[in-house]
């Protein structure tokens, strides 16, 4: 990047190496393009990385969330509690199954779903909770597990921000009934598009496997080895398959995940150091007992200045962003479920203040310093 490191800096970007490219090209010359040995190999690697027992790789993180809702039997009349500050897919997956997402508020210091607020929103129709490890920081999984057990609810971890994060010494993947990862290019490791659901429950894994393949009970390789043409479609599923081409990329990327999480954490600590004395810029709180995966670096901009600061940062060629608009304020949710402002006050106040700064493994320390200094100046002048 050299001297032009101040040219447009995006908020996130993928890292593709020569080895990644070779891994993909090798698959193109093999017998399998779609579901072949690389899918299973990638699933096995993520399973051993996370410590979960079963992995089901699919075409996106959203497809993995949908598969999870299907596997848990979410349907008409069922309510699923979701955080208000998240990407829309966390709630959309409930709607795909004709369930109703119920939005819970977040802790204003971390933007993680607030277990006390979840409890207030539990009704006789509640079937599950989906929690998001926002920005890469693990939720309070002990509190969520006791709530789920107390009310007999399923627990889903939308860990699309947080592969590799650790809660009390163990990696995410083992705290919920199903944990979901995304391999979109802006996330920690990529397959282009792709996702995976991991679980310790063999039956849930089998249901998700069938769901990604039209609701058919066997895959072609199993039919071939049984020497039979017979298969049955037992339920309505989708084509949510991921390809061997994509999984080869994921396998190659996974080797660098650990180092990338370390880079992201060092860069985040460096950002923090510039804001210690700033009253109008405050990074979100991090719990020191856990390992944060640092998908996003988010600060709050005080005194109603966020919108002006956002505009000036973009004018300065710095790719800031806002994660996220409270999901229930989107027109689709207002029209379909009658949601409106006032449902989650912490989410709405936070939404007015948050700003995501650039963070990705190859971001330079000089760039962090540059972004932080430009931000400080813009905030002061706004
Ligand atoms: C990225 C993301 C998803 C969806 O993942 P895709 O792979 O893009 O479908 C779901 N939930 C959260 C919190 C995400 O950040």
C-alpha cells in the first residue's frame, strides 16, 4: 500500500493468498465441483476447531440460520426472541418459517442482547432465543443458558461475527443448541458466500443436512454405495448446498484465522489508545475474561454528532459504517408485524450514536492512527 495508504480505507476486506487461489484452482480440475470431499473436510475442520460434534455447511450464513429454525421446528404461531441490533437475517430466518420474531433490547455498553430484557418478553408462544455475539464479543452464555433451561426454550447462537471468539476459555460453537457462522467476504474467513451450522445434537444435524438438499434423506454418494436408485423427499427443503470450490477456499483460509484474530485484537487495542482521553468518542465495552473476535470496531459518538461525523469521515475517504439500524424499524417489519419506535429504547439511542471504523487483518497501524486522528479532529470540529 505504501504512501497511498490514506486512499479510501474500507471498513472491512478479505485477505486472499496465493495458496487460497491454488486450493480453488485444484478443485476446478477435480471430479467434484459441488458437494464432494471438500465439503465434508471443511465441516470436520470447523467441528474440531469449535469443539462442537456436527457441522452442516450451507450456501450462506442466512441459509444456516434458516436451516436452524427448520431443524428446531419453528412454525406458524411460534415466537423467537432476537436482538434488535443485528443484521436483518437474524430475524428474517424466523419469518421464513412463518414464525414471529420478538425483539429484545441490548445492553447499551456492549450492544449484546440483554438477558433481563429477554425474560420480560417470554410468552407461552416463545420457542427459542437467537443471540448474536455482536461485533465478535461473546454474549453472556451462562445467563442465556439458564434462561433457556428455566423456560424450556431452544438457544441459537448467531456467531456470524464471532468465529474463534472464546467465552470463559471455550470457543463459540458449544454454548447454544445450534451455532451459526457466515463466510461472507467481510467476515473473518470467507468462501465467497457460505455458512455453517454446528451442533452437538445428531438429530438436529441430520434435519439440517436434509433441509439443505430439498428435504431428501440421502446424498448421492450414499445412494451409490448402497447401489440403489431409491431416495425419498420426506419434507420440503431447499437447495442450500455449498460447493467444493467454496469449501476449498474456506479450508485454506481457516489456517490463518488464529493469526487474524490476534491482528484484529492488536489493532483494536491500538484504536482504544487514541480514545482514552476523548469524552465524545467511546469504544464499546469489552469483557476482559473473554476472547473477542473483533469483527467490528464500534465507537459511540456523543452529543448528537454521529450523522455529521459519518458524512465528514466518508468525505475524508474513510469507509465508516453503522451496524445496525434496529431491525424492527425496517419498513418490512413495521408493515408485517406492526413494530414501531419505542420497543427497545437502548437499541434506538445506541443506533443514533454508533459508528464502525475500519478493521481488517491487513490494516496498517499507521492507518489506525490516521483514522483515529482524523476522527478526533472531525468530532472536535462538528
Ligand atoms: C453476516 C451475517 C449474517 C448472514 O450471513 P450471510 O452469510 O451474509 O448470509 C447473519 N447474521 C449476522 C449477525 C451477520 O453479521
